[in-house]
C-alpha cells in the first residue's frame, strides 16, 4: 500500500492519504484487491481494465489528476526519454532480472523448468552477449541455482552496459571498476574479459566486505580490492589501467520505480551536488587511464545534468574523446534506465 502511495509521485498530492492509497492500488495492480472491494467497489470491478482506461477513470474522479505530474521535471530529462512513458512507468512494478554467466545457459534453463519458475527471455533479439531472463518481482531464486556462480541478479539496463564494454580488440586488460557498489559490473567485466587483471574499489567498507564474499561465490579473483574516496587524489591508486568503469554516485532517478519513495521526496536542488562530485571523480580517475585506454562512464540517472552535461565536461580538456553514448531506457520493459558514455584517452 505504501509503495502504491509513492508510485503516484508528485501527482494528486492534495487529496487525502486514504484516497491516494486507494488510487495507487487501483492504478498499480491488475488483480482484484480486497481493500478496494470494500472501500471502492466500482473501481474493484474495473481492476482488469487496461492502464489507459484506468487513468481516465481516475481523472473522472479527480479532475486535477495529471499523469505528467508523477515525474514533473520534464525539462531536466536526458535526451531520448519520452516524458509521458517515463511517468507512466512508475505505475508498473519492476521485474527481477538475471544474467546467465558464460557456459551455464542450459543448466540454468533446465533448473528453471524443473522448478516450474515462470520467466521471460529479456533479450529475444539476441543483442546482448549474455542471456538475460526476467521474472515477476519477488520471485525467489536463491535455492534454484548457484547464485553468482551460474547467474547474477542484475537489472536489464545494467546488463545492457555490456554493449559499451565488450572487447573490440585483443588487448590484455588491466581493468578498474572504481565505484563497484554491488559488484554486478565487476563480474560482468570478468566475463567479458576472461583473464583480465581486475581492480575493484568503493568508498564503503561494508560494500567491500560483501564484494569479497560475492567474488568468492562467483569464482573471480581480483588483483586488488580497496577503499577509496575518489574525490580525494590521495586515495587514488598509483598504477594505471587501460580500462576503467566509472558507475558513479548519482540521484538514482533511473531506478526510482524500485524505490518510489525517492521520487516522492526528491529535491532537484541536489542534482548539482551530484554533478560536481561526478566531474571531480572523472577528472581524478582519468589521470590513471593509459593513453589509448577506454573509460566507460555510467549513471542510473534520468537527468541530463548527470548524463550529457558530465559527458561534455569529460571531453572539455581534450584528454578524452567520446566514442559513443546512449540513454538506455528501461520503461516498457519494467527495467531501470541507465546512461552510458564510452571514451578513449587520446593523450
């Protein structure tokens, strides 16, 4: 009920909390709800109506309802994001995604079938280098197969960053995942570049402990795993790398369908603080990239100030050249939205 309340974002903020919860339950579910049957029986009977029809029903009850107010900062969005589609996506519960690791596709699929787990092929066009499957949110998979060894829980948007990392030349990799977080992209790097020497860092000690356990489960060895505040040059490693992944701290706005309370309480004034931090980190880590090396900049943000504006900053000194960039939109797939830029160091 709380999640449905927050999924309405910044729309209908002036109605009662009770009405807002009921409206959220109606819009965000397609199965009958006992609470609605008791409190709003007319809506309960229309739970299976397509979402566009439900929006009209809500607008009839609350004429001030505007779906575009769910996420009201249209002018701040990155290019390539359809504002209405993005707003509507918050009414859809996100799916759970896994990425099957190399050599385990047949065994994972067999175990899913044996356990009668419903799943969808999240990449039917076979664009991605690894097989992704999706499941209804809340599906329990821990006891189905060896997590991290056979498959990794990783959102489809995050998996899609592999298209910007995949090797295009046979060069031995000294790779650094500089803000590793949960470690999904570190494991992705290890799978894309077998035998690469992988260095991993994060600012949080607790994260590093979790990563160490996760890498052990995945059978991945790291050359070095260390704590670092990358805004401080004194925390930078001394060695250089020819491949750096920088999935930097951001507003997380591309993932807010998973934690809609962040959407509800968000203050856009915080964007500039994130941008300044991202630019400082990029400036610092670029000095640890070898000439001709690749830097992949990633955010899970939908805001241009954290995406295109930072990418423009990265090239402003002439040290980095932009090779490719994309706003990976997760709406329509019940997935997160990610921004990716790939740079090469020219001097």
